[in-house]
C-alpha cells in the first residue's frame, strides 16, 4: 500500500528540484549548446584544405595571418563563410544531411565570439538550393540579424571522384569554385 506521507515527501523533493532549476540552468546551458556542435570535429590545420566537419574560426585566421581559406572535397557538402566587417572569415565545412543543425551550430560558435565577427555577413556555397536554404535557416536561428550576401550552387563534374573546392581570399566575399578529381579513399576505410 502506498503511504500518503511518503507521497508528500516525493512531491516536495520534486518541487525543490524545480525551484533549484534556474540556478543550475546557467551551468547546464553551455553543455547543452556544445552537444549541438556534435558533427564538427575540430579546427582544420590547413586553411586551404578544410575537410568534412572541420572549421577555421575568424580570430584564428587573423592571428595566423592566413590570406585565403578553401573548403575542399565537396561532393554534396556545404561551404559556409561568416565574415567580419573587413571580410576576415570564419569558415565551416558542413556535412551533407547536417545542414540545418550545423548551420545553427556554426552561427552559435561565431556569435559567441562577438557580433563583430559576423558583421560582414555570410556566404553559402551548396550543391542544391534545398541544402543551401537549410544552412541559411539554421544560421538565422542562431543569428537572426545576419545578412546573407553571397549564395551559390556549385556543380561538380561527372563521376564518383568528382569534387569541388571553394576558395575565398582574405578581405573578399567572392567564391572561387574549382572542380577537380578527388583521390580514392584508402583501402579498408569506409566512405
Ligand atoms: C572526401 O569525401 C569523400 C566522400 O564524402 C570521403 O569518403 C573522403 O573520406 C573524403 N576525403 C577526405 C580526405 O576527407
């Protein structure tokens, strides 16, 4: 038989848990946000070879004195550039299927640096209009006021190894798209 007194104890524990929530939510928030970044694996070591799920953040680009950034190995993925007012970019290689979530995650990462890092607007190069729109929607969820100043759809060549890379020079918002043949994946490595 359930005892009424113990039910009361249970309820008051629950209530104090709720009352405590606002205090602990400050701590929980950054953790919850970082979970949304799950598909970005880390910073790219080479600004001219930004592969799947990697990025270069604007302050890093600036302090290392980079003069251009290239998102490479595109075959369906998306290149996202977010610029400061001098067109110093934060650059993201967004994996196919993750457009909305990673567009948002990228926006949050740049937003956390401060609004000067997105004051120049954003540019997106995608393989389809649907993917481009999903990145844009995700980005605008994170930064509603950001301007989208360059939208392009790239067309890669024929064949399994056909790849596109997108390069943008420092102080520019112009996409230079180049098609090339990728190298086959290493044996034993899954696509
Ligand atoms: C390039 O893209 C292909 C297809 O998505 C992938 O299998 C391969 O691992 C990528 N190469 C590198 C170096 O990331």
